[in-house]
C-alpha cells in the first residue's frame, strides 16, 4: 500500500501549519460528470500537477501539496488517486474532517480502492470513531486478506473500543472520584515518600499538612531539568492543591486587570517542557502584579507532559489568583489515550495518578474573560466594549459555537466537572472549533466541532460586549492573524523558532491598548 506520497503508518504526525478552512476549493459535482467530460489535455495537466504535489509532499510541504492536489482535482475530478493523495495530505495537516471527505470520494469513485479505505479508517481513528474505523479495516481485509499490517490495526482498534466501553461501564459503577480515592490512600498510609528520595522537599506546616512555596517550585523545576522525578506523594499533593482552587471556579473565569498588572497567555505547550521553561523565562513567573493564563493543551505529543502539567499545577496551587489554566481538547481521556499522556502518566507514576490527572482535567475552566478595570484611552471607534464601557477579551482554547445566541452566562453555567467534551455541544465546541475565512459556518477540517467565519465572531462579540476572542488550538503561518475580528490564532512576539503559536503578551495596561493589535 505504498506510493510516491504514501506510508502505511497511521500514527499521528507532528502538527503542521494549517491551511485556512476556506482553502479547500470546490470541485465539480461528480454525479454530473462522466469520463468523456474530462479531456485528454485536462488529464495530462492533472498528472503533471499530481507529480508536483508528490514532490511537495515528500519535501513535507503539505500545504503546497494540498493546494496542488486540489488543482489537479479541478482538472480531473474522476481520478480517485488524487482524492486519496489529498486525503493523506490532510491527515498530515491533522485536518481529519477534510481527509475523511476526500477518502470517501475516492471510495465512491473506486469501491475497491484499498488505500482509500485505509485513509478513511485513519481519519475515523483520529476523530475517535472506532466503530467506523473497524468497519473500514474489515472491508480492506476483504480486498487484501494477506495484509498483516491492516489485520494488526484492526485488532488494535478493536482492543481500544473494548477498553473505552469497559471504562465507561466502570465509571458508571464507581461512586468515589479519583480525588476522594487519593485522599483515602493517603490517610491509609499508602502513598508515603520513599526514604531514599534526595530531591527538593515539599514543605509541611506544623500540623503535618503539605504546603507549597516559590522556592520549592523553582527547586522542583531545576530537579526536572536535571532529568529527575519527584515522589508520587508530592505529585498527588500538587494536583490536590490545584484541585482545591479549580472546584471553586466557574466554567468561565473572570480576570480583572488592575493598574500596573500584566497578563501573558500561553497555549499548546504539548509536553515540551524546555519550550515551556523558555516561555516562562520570557513572561516571568506569576506574581502579585503579573498573571499567567495557560490556554489548554498542556499535555500529549511531547515526552515531558508530566513535568509540564505538574509545574503548571504547582503555580496554580501557589498563586491561585495569578495562575489560570483553561482546558484544551487534549485535556481529555480519549485524546490522552491516543496521543501519549495516559501512557506517560501510568509509566511514571501509576494507574491511580493517571486517574487523578484525568479527573483534574475535567475541573479546569473552559474559558477566561480578561477584563480592563478602566475605560479605554483614546478613540473607541469600531471597538466593542462591555456594558460598563471597558475592553474585555474571551480567551478559549478552541472557539465559538454552532448556533447564535450563546451567552457568557451559558458558558459560565456549563457543568464540566467529571465530564468529557464528547463530539457535540457547547463544551466540545469551546475546545474544538476553528475559524474560517469565509462567512457563516462550515464543516470542521478536524472532523469534530465546526468552523466559524468572521461574521459569526463579530455577531457574538457584539451580542456579549466582548472586544475580541483570543484562542490557540492550531498553528498558523506568521505570528499574528487579525481575522476573524481580533481573533488570535498564533502567539505574538514568540521568539521560539518552533511552536510559534505559544505566546501572546499584553505588557501595557489592558485599558490602554487592544490586546493583539
């Protein structure tokens, strides 16, 4: 099942700069075409474009490859290999919704096209639709009964599905949350610090309860940089310390920026601990005059997700009113199973620790409303202000909604604790949706959530008195893209050569500037 632009792996690739949702050009309606409608000249031009696309793919220039395959499809929409190749390119761009549509078209053109079934199964896997993936793997085996790789993929996917269904059944039977269970284990003496441990010591009060200090956090960070680990008990205490603050926060957190205060927004660290530390060296640690907002996707993909999340939660415990953490789509069980955090957590600290993290993820707020405390200085023409006449920004990992009329109070009242985002609904959309350049709403390139246009953003901001939306969730070319309407898709002034979406700084008082302007 190999070709010039193919590999038989279904493992997710590293995230690549994404094409905007409007970049997929429409193709002629297939039902109205026949082979006679495609001239020899058009087929030759399509073949030439395909060859160029294959070269771009091999060079890992997936955006250009997708564009060239799209041009080839315009010339010859009846060639299933073009649709299948573009599906694979979309997979590399993590645009699994687009890839799914392309693979389906390839199958419609050639119902015996084995590779197209494999592409579609891969897209189903990445969008957590295990039953549909199993069906395509089975179909593929009827076409290629000797394909042992596909048979292994089928077996693996069936095991994942059984595990998911088993865990759902177990969760319904369990009465105690992982937080309660950890407290019980601690009380029973089942999670003591090993006497041989020689690292930073988590402070204790006179009555024996653990507490946290800035000195400990800095020593812990250095300990992690030296490649060492802290005791499981310390991990639990840090997580439980953050838990005590998360449970007091609503699903939409209000953060008021007083005079002399700054706030930094960091998104999508994805387990890259040294990138995270570099960003902290730029922003500074949270303190009385400086807040930090992690905008989701702290874990998965990278090899140091545990170190990233422990450090972030330690700051949350230490500075509960200066360290804020929004939930991302990767703070969920199914993504952790697919992209690595579950395995990392279990390997480093065991099953119960993973359960504790998974539960704490559900406690994280879904969005943060960052507000000025004074009216803006200067002209406010075309600036949307709050009912009090102040600037405020809606910070969320994903984006906006599949319908108009959703209010800030609707977000604030979402029952999130103990819940997974699922495939639809307000929580899912807050964590998964993406902007598109075209007006209105469209299908998600990811296969989960929707895409929303600049007019949707403008209407929502006007209806809710929100100056703009700040988001993460995807890589975009360049440091900042203002459309749709004050929407932040990438970091601002991030000086890292990689992962450029990470960091947006608001260094002047919020009432005196437009964030991201």
